[in-house]
C-alpha cells in the first residue's frame, strides 16, 4: 500500500530543558486539579505539544491516512469512556516494526506500526491504547512532579527524553537514556513506575470494557509481550518503559472474569488495517502471495475468509499484480460497498493500474456520502496527482488542512503539490506551516519571508501580504520566547 514515511531528521533531547522551562513559566495559569497540584492541565498540554513537535522532527512517521484515521477513531472511542477530563488528544504512528506504544503529557498518544503487527485482534490493540489513555487520564507524569514538588521538574524532563529515545531509536539506546535519567533514584522510581502501571492496567481495563471491547484481551496481549521478551534477543521496546510481570497478567485475568459476560464480534476493519501493515513490511512479496493464496483456500469461517481475501489483495498489490488484486477484492466490495477502507483500497488499485480518471469518479461518489473523510480525500488527491491535475489536487488538499491544521503530513505534501502546480508562493506558505508544526521557527519564518517577497514583487493580494507580515511577527515572538 502507498505508505508515506517521513524521515528521521533530528533527535533533540535539549527540547526537554525547554519543556521544564515551560512548566516553570509564571504567566501560565495554575489550574491544579485533584490529581496534580503542581502542574496545571494547560502547562501539561503545552509540554505535550513541545514533545510532539520534537517527535515529528526526530522520528520517521507514517502518513497512511487509513492507519492514522483508525488510530484516531479507536482512541477517541476509548477516550469517550475513560476518565479523561482534557480530551485534547494528538496522535503519531512511528514507522518501526518494534512493539511499542507510549503516552506523554498533554494527551500525546503514540504507537509503532509494530503494534499492529503483534496485536492479533482489535481488542488486543485497544487494550494497549486503553492502558496509555489511563496514563494520560491519571496524569502520571504530573504526579511525578508532585512527589518532589518543583525540584523534580528537571527529572520529569529527562524521563520524557527517554520516552522520545524509546520511540525513535534502538531499544538499547533508549534503555541507557532511561537508566541515566533515573540515576541513583532508580529503585524508588521503579516502585513508583510499578504503581503507575498497575493503576493504568486497572483503569485501562475498565475503559476497554466500557468502550465495548473484551476485557480479557489485556491479559492476552501482555502474554504475547512476555513471550516476545522470552524468545527475542532483547525485550520489546514497550516493556522497557512498561515493566511487565506475571503477577500483572494474573491480576488482569482475574479482573476480566468479574466483568459481566458479553458477546464480542471480531473487527474486519482492524484486520484490514493490520493486513496493510503486514504487506508493507514483508520483504518477500512473492512468498507472501503464495502463503496467502493457501490461507484463502483453507479459510475456516466466513470472517476468516474475508480477512484472508483482503490480505491476499494487499499482497497482490504489493507484488505489482494489480489485476489479481482487483479481482480478489471484488467479492468483498460487493458485500461491503461503502466500507471506506475497501473503497480506498479499490481506488488505490485503479490509480496504480493507470486508471486515475476511474478512481477520481469512484471516489467523488463516495465523498458525496462522506464529505471531508480523511482517507477518501487523500486517495482522491493521489488520483488527481496521477492524472496530473495538480491545481485541483492542491485546492482539495488546502481545503482539507482547514479541518486537520495540525497534521504536519498534509502541509509537507501540500508544499510538494503546489510545486508541481507551479505556485511557488504557496509552496513557501505550506512549508512554513510544516516547519511551525515541528517547532523549527527559524525555517518557518524564512519560508514566509520568501512568500512575502514573491507577493510584494508581483504586487498582488495586499490582504495576503498583511497576513504574511503578521505571521512573521508571530513567529519572531515565539522564537524569542523559546530562546528567552
């Protein structure tokens, strides 16, 4: 499938000195709540946004609209039934086969694509998300500050730094960073960490059940993680920041037995997303095709047949067998003609088969039913680009940024598209938005100055020139605040 991966450019641990300063700024409101009296929700949110911008700069991220949309939807479903009071959530998917998920102050939720590879069901995936949301709802980072008051803020910053290293680099480096952050207080920190983990397990499992998922999936997922630790060369990265014991699994299993019994249907949509990840990472595409052809032939149930069918369609697509992918997908589309993940896949096949106009018409029909849908819109843009309709693609993308203005992937691609359309001023404006989202204010200001120069030289749109000048002033103020 057409993944867009944003490369690893910079790993700036120095951010966290800025994050600590953010917590100490006297002009921020102190809205301490029942959980944390030292750090306000607004302060925590600002720290999280700084963390997110640095993560965007330091980690290779996945822009696949279906994956990101799925993560957002399942996380919001869980958040709605959680103890979160501040539901300003932000999400990131790291391009890594390692098993990992993490939470950071201010509602930052991140996963590696490796979690999709290793969570065999939607409930198992959701159990990890519920656990991370519980860390956020219980404000475990902020409570760490409370434990030693303001003197602990710098230590909190270094712990956040270790989370970033875990998310973006080799697990050994992350473990070293975490150990350095903990220093001589490691024993005390581990006791506190275990307390946090148990609380996140319990509250996350409640959230899992309340959101309509099987609570026993938590123990199953943890068992898989321990098995990966037992037979792997090193522990999964998730275990380096989330210490796991047999007693936690036993506790999770015991709690699950106390929830009222329900029937839980498997999720085809999750298996579709997972199949895309599997297809992306499998190196021997031809062998994957052979294996999945056999799996489809040996399907043991209707649901199993649907999953195997989609997986085979993806394998054909990845192996360049587009006619076979189209033929294999057809029965699923006949049964679920409006399932967006299937519609997007069909459009991707049309586009790859040099049938961009067919893809455009097909997607436009579905966009009439689901206006503004992110995966459909992005597939539409791809089809327009394939048909060399660059201005139309840019206009649609620019409109789409109004509802996803904090999506750095969109601004990055929009700059590329405006370049293809020949509008250089727009290229610089889109690049400025991208650089702003990764907190590279100097580069953002420079891009705005380029755009302003073009608009001034060509003596067009005075209102835009005024807006550009104001944006430059705003960025200069933000940069001064960061440096001050």
